[in-house]
């Protein structure tokens, strides 16, 4: 099984961090899907991820420092100075005497496959660290924006399990109540929606449509505006807006740290020159929007602490049901060593929002 009982999917790419947050020569610590991870970047610019626990006596290696061993960058543990390569293999043990019969390279910490694309570091979390799977899949690519990095990034911590964060992310019915903003929409402008959905690789998509007439922001983009919203396992929502020849992509990722801690990151990529220029001015709006979700999750957490039974109703919560059936199928497929069979049907969902 890839699910170890913590409800986190394994053998899958997770959003780790934007690459620019890890400068050359930096070592940082981050808990991802219950695993302590050292995310680092060598002075030459290569990003890597290894388990952040020294196999000798358990000190987090992220408290160590870079030092070269045989002209290769290694991380030196602050306790007894063992040195580990970016592949996790131990390259040097200072306490060994000349000629001592012990080969440091037989010791290693787990290393996690890492991909850096569009300025994003994606990390592969294997189900078994003793016999780690290698990626048989690519991390998601944001459409239409080439290799441009994100222009606006805003992240926050949610005090809930990643499942609740995902349900919140793909819930179409909370908008008019939680995101009541003069520049967005409110309850008084609710309309009946009918949206066509289709399965896509590792997820589903609300196929390209004209955005809600009740969202003022879209009107600013001008021209022939179309938007396509996808959700991909383990927790990536991609909103792709095209306006004429231009693209704006909003990527929302939820990455679990522990059982009750999830990081939500909202990133915007764009080919619209003026949007890239005014990006810093838009940051407060993004912050405000995200904060509304964080605040409601904190309310939710008060109720969830009593472990109530919850419900997902038709048809507004069908996307939530799909999320759970996709997770179950992901685990089954991995356990049975076969490709993921997407359980999402091609269908139209109707609701009011
Ligand atoms: S704990 Fe890391 S070298 Fe001893
Ligand atoms: Fe929301």
C-alpha cells in the first residue's frame, strides 16, 4: 500500500517550494507528507532533497554546512562531521583511522527525486524509503507559460489534514459566502451553473468555458477570455485563463506536512507583460483571498476536533467525492503495480454559486 494510514498519497510528485526560495549554498528543513526533508542547493546551483536525519545519531543534517569532499559538494553533519553527498551517500567519516576497515559509502540517507521546472521544485515521495520507487511520471506543467517562473506567490499554513484542504479547494459552493469581496462576487449574485467535466491525467478538469459573468476581475483581462480549471492528485489546482494570445495560470497547491498541518501556496504565472509589471500590487488581493480560506478552515477545525460525521452532497460536492475515489484508486493501482485508472466520468455538474 502506498497509504501508510496517514492519508497521504505516495509515489507521487508534491509541490515542495519555489526554487528561488532556496539560494545557492542554502540548506533548509521542511516536513513533507510526514517526512523530514532537507532541501538544499549547491553553490553550483543544483537543487537536491535528502532525508533530514543523520543516520549516525539522528541530528537534522540541515543544521550542518556545505563542505567539499574530493571536489564534490557534501553536507557535513554538525555532530560528528560525517559528510553526505547530494545523493545521500556518506562520503567521509572523520573518526576513522588510516586503514580502518569501514567503507563510509555503504551508509546513506534516503534521497528524494527532485525536479525543478518553471521555477518550481517538485519532490517525489516514495512509499518505501528502503526500496524507493523511481518516478514513472512527470510533475504537472503549467500550460502556456513556457519556463517562466511564478510572478506572485503567497503561502499560508492551514491547521487541517490535507484532505480537508483539498475539499475546500475544489468546493464550488463556498465562494459567495467566504469570498464576499466587492471585486469578486457575493451571495446576491448567485446563479445556477452547469459545467462540463472530463477526466485528465491524474485528475479532472472543468472544460474550457467563459468565466462566470459575475466575476468582475476577468473583465479586466479583456478580449476573448476562456478559463479551464483542473484538479490533479495529490493536491494541485490549476486555473488556466487565456485571453487572446495571452495566458494567466493560477496554481494552488496543498502539501501536507503532518496530520493537522498543510501548507497552501497560491502562485500566478503569466505571459501578460502589464500583469507581470503590476504583480506586486496584486499580492495584497491574493493574500486577502487566501486568508479567507484559511480563516474558514480554522473554524472548521473547531468542529472537526469532535470528530463529527460529515457529508458530501450532490452535485456541489461531487468533485470532493471524485477526490476520494481517485485517492483510493491511486493506492490500489500502486499496490497492484498497474497504471492508474481514472474513476472520474465525463459529465455535467449543476449547482448554484
Ligand atoms: S549524528 Fe551526524 S555525524 Fe554523528
Ligand atoms: Fe476558497
